[in-house]
């Protein structure tokens, strides 16, 4: 974990715009008409609709996606009672987490009031603004009263995350840790060190999972909570034990199966851990210093199952695994509460997720090959993108089933897709690609079978049901790599093209290629040698119909791949050249850009071909192409050779293809700004159209454009490169492509192959 200094933290919060969150408009506001709709007089109409039908507030306002993070600053982190205003940075931080993980808008509200009655009154007065209330950093025992009262008086979800967030995540972790240890929760002895809000809530949830009260010992700063003590509040008294033989932590943990620390650092010694039962479970959750360090616990005994609150050790109990998704599910059904059924649904969803195969993005973030359920991984990682779909859906369903939902969801697949799309994990375009490919799976050859990314992509594509993968490479090395990555090769064909059993096929391919290229100086011997190369062999599989599509390029030089594609597959006869396209899925919709891989300095004729190919490709994705030919100049404002080349290409296209919606040369700013373009250049054929296809004048500008967006990590998804103009479905990946990128291209290749079969009437 990086060392966090005071100077770094203050600079982070101060530099640029102070704080961590802001409010942004979600409707147009540029024109007087926009402003009249947003405010007076237009705003009166939704006001009267809500007055007549109160639940319409969810239809016309942000209430259904707005949570208040409310605190009085009496128990801020480990700082204690520092006051409402001093706690504001924490509340803003909580708002940031709500937004980035759950897509939820937040107002942080700091109430300068310690009296529970007056605090509740303040919250109740402002509650109509919000779809949910997240109580934060309020000290015990007042937090118990405040939450219970607000749950009674308000008809929106209320949750004190310090209590229930930790409880839900730790309960999921405990459920799985006990499964790893092969122990039954009803039998284990549990020691809870700490008796604050989080400890009380955690222990109650453990009991809801099946833990028996008589098997639980709870300690506060004075030791074990027993019935002999007279200094107990109502919450502590509930957990008081009648045993009079244990008073200290050392006595309590002896023979215990589970230790849960919600107290302070360095109170659990190695000897105490050694005194616990076999396969002990230690949740040391004090932050930033746990009750015992991970290193000390592991040194004490090798069979310990350990969780902490820290991200630099396995099994982090982190509230961010829960609260964004719990509120997300509650908001989406317009729930009146967050009840016990919803919390328990979250527990089971989180626990079950840890048993599923881990997405590549999670492994990459934590620099591991493959996380698998077991001692070092029994809680999902906070970056797991599946949390929003699995936990939110489980919570929403529990709200519906328990009768607290106003809005009923019936199509759960559509709901999960909506959640992925909201956070940019998936777009409507990628959903459509995957769904189409699943209906028409094809045989896809993956050239670089020994590359971990391509191997993972092939396995994932098989699991997604979008293709029947064929891996090229040394079979022994591929099988070894699959074992290391814990991937199943079931249903995946592996071809070692250098193996003797492939000799007949190599020779057959060589004869076909020789006959095809004999006027280019090919000999059989030369062609036979080339069949030991993956790109030649794999493309010949597609050429002969023994496979339907081919994926290559993770570490193959483009110049070599392009040469092979031209030799083996060939360019469609109606074109002089071929090219590639990238799709940029932006908030404004998909943008199609070309050429991003093949033609470094396209001629006028090449640009004509690229525009025609791009037009066909955009229609392939069921969109009408509106094409701008990009330049540094606008419609003759510069007479350099580059501008004239683009201009000539546009003239040819407009003459030969009068129905094509294309114009240029034009700067990219005008191309994408319809209002400015139509005002300055009212003569353009693109007038009134939103440009969705950009043809760049050279490879450098096209490639730099999408790479810049990729490097800036803007809110876009990039799919490509997509091949345009070859006779068969040969598709390329890019150096540095992720597993997701390769699977996306695979889906495109599958659809490409299917369409090709329809054209040839061979499906």
C-alpha cells in the first residue's frame, strides 16, 4: 500500500476544484427554450403532476437516484467526535464511492446537532428530496435510536452503513470462510472484540445466518460483557454472557473458532491465535492498524483464515463491496425500506460471487494470474464489475418479494444489462453483438494460443456461447498454461500445426496456396514452409472452410499479418485495398473511425475505397452512415496536397455515389458539432445530420485519435480494429488488447462469418 502523507492528502483535496464531488446538469440548457423547460414556465407541469400523483416524483426528478449521506460528525473514522463540518471530507468521499461504483447521485449533508431527537427531526424535514438516506459516522448508542426512528417515520430506504455495511460484508466473508474451514456456523465459538455499532450489527447478522447466541462472547474496552456487569446499555446487555470464567480477551479466544475484531490495533497476540481451535478464522478489521497484522497471524499458525480491512492483504472486508449496490437495488424498485430480507440477500449474493470464476480485469488489478475460491480469496474484490449486477439484482428482488417495492422489475436480464450500461461496463452495441453471435456461433481460430490473453479470451468466448474456439500452438504449452491459469479447455480444439499428424493438412494447404499464387512466384516448397506459421495455417483454415473466422495480432507484426492476409485471403475484387475501423462507444452514441491499422498514407483512391468500406461496415451494425472526410482544413480553405487529396476523394464519391451521405474536407470539430457546422457551412450534404463516421486522411491521425481517448480513460468503450475489405472474416487484435477487447472482436468476427455464409447461401 502506498504511503499516504498529510501533504499528499491535503494536496489531493485542495488542488484544482476543492473537494471531491460536483453537480452536473443532465438536460440541455444552451437555448432559451431549454431554460424555459428546465425552469419557469415549463417546470410547473411536472410539479402539478407530482402533486396529483406523488409517486410521479420518481418519473420527473432525480429522487430515484439520489441519496443523502448524513452525519453529525460524532464518530468520524478513527478520529472520534470532530464535529459535523470536520467530517465533510469523509461524507464527500462516501458520495464519490456511491457515484463511481453504483452510479448514484449524492448530496452530503452535515448536521450540526448531537441531540438524537433534533437530529432526526432535521432529517425527516429534508427526506422528501431523497430516494434514500445513508447515515454515516454517528456514535453509539445514539446511532441505534436514530436509525430505528427514521426507519419508522420515513418511507424511503434508511441505512447506517457503519453498522450494516460492515455486517453484510463480514457476514458474507464469514459464511465463505466457514465453508473453506469445513465448519458449521451453528457449532462454532465466536469472539467479537468491540461492542460499538458495527460490532452489534455484525453479531446480529451472524446470528441470522445461524450462529448461536450462547456460542458468542463479546468484549468492550472493559473486557468480556457478562451479566455480572451493571454498566451495560441495552445493546450490550443483549449479548451479555452468563459465564463467569472468562473476563479477558486472552481467556475468551482460547479454543475459539472465530475472532472478529472491531476495536483497535495490536490487541490480539500470536499466542492468542495459537490458542484458538483448528483452522481458526481471524477477522482483524480495525483500521489502519488491525488487531493483529496479517504477517503475525500467518507466522503464528499456517492454518489461519485471515481477513482485514486493508486492500494490501487478501480478503478485504470493505463496505464499498456492499452499500453502493444495496442502495442501487433499493432505489431501482423505489423501495420504502432496506429490510432484513434485503440485507440477507446481499450477504448471499456477495458470498456466492466469490465462488465464481474471477474476471480478467480483477486479476489484472491485483497482478495475479487467477484468483480462486479458497483461503486467500473468500470475499470478492471491491473492483469486481459483477458486484453491481449480482448484489443490486438480489437486493431489488428481495425488496419486491418482501413487499416494500413500489416499482416491480420483471425482466432481470434487461435490468442487469441496464446496470452494466450505466457504469460503462457494457453498451447496447456490445449487448447486441454478443446476443447476435450467441444465436449464430461459428468456428473461430485463435492464432496465438500460447498468449495468456488470447487463451483467456477463447475460454471466455466459449463460456459466453459466441463461438467454438480453435487454438493454434504447442498443445503441451497451451495445456500447461491453462492449468496455471486454472482454465478449462473442455470443448476447445487445440491444433499443434508443427505436429507430424498435421503434415497432410499442411501439404494440402500448401498445394492450394501454390495454385492460387503461382503467378506470384510461389513454389510448393515455399508454401509448405509457410504452413508452419500460425497466420498462414490459420488463414488457410478459413480459406478452405475448415474454420469460419480467424483472430490474430496480439504480438504479430501488422506488416507481416497484412501481407499474409493479402496472399491467402485476398482483397474483395471491387476494391483496391482493405482497411480497418474502430468503434468508439461514447455517451453521444457510437462513432466509426477509419483507417486505424492498414493504410499509412492513403491515396485519393484509397480514401474512396475506405469511405465505401466504412459505409458498408456501419450498415453492418444496423446504422445509417453519415460520413465526414476529416482534414485540417474546411472545404477548400487550404490548398496543400493533403487537403486536395481529401477534397478529390469527396468529389469522386459524391459523383459516383450520389445517395451516400458524405462531405468534406472538414475539421473534426465542425464534423461533430452539427449546430456550428450547419451555421457556418449551410451548403454541406451533412446538413441536419449527426455525423457518426469519420474517415481520417492518414493512419497517424486515425490511430492517434482513438489511442488518445483510450489513454485518457474517458467514458468510452473502444471496439476494434474491425477488418473491412478482405474476402473472408480475418480479424486483427491490437498490441495490449485486453481479454474483453479480444472477445469483442471475436463477436464481430462471428457475425461477419455468419453474414458471409448468408451471402454465399451456404448456411
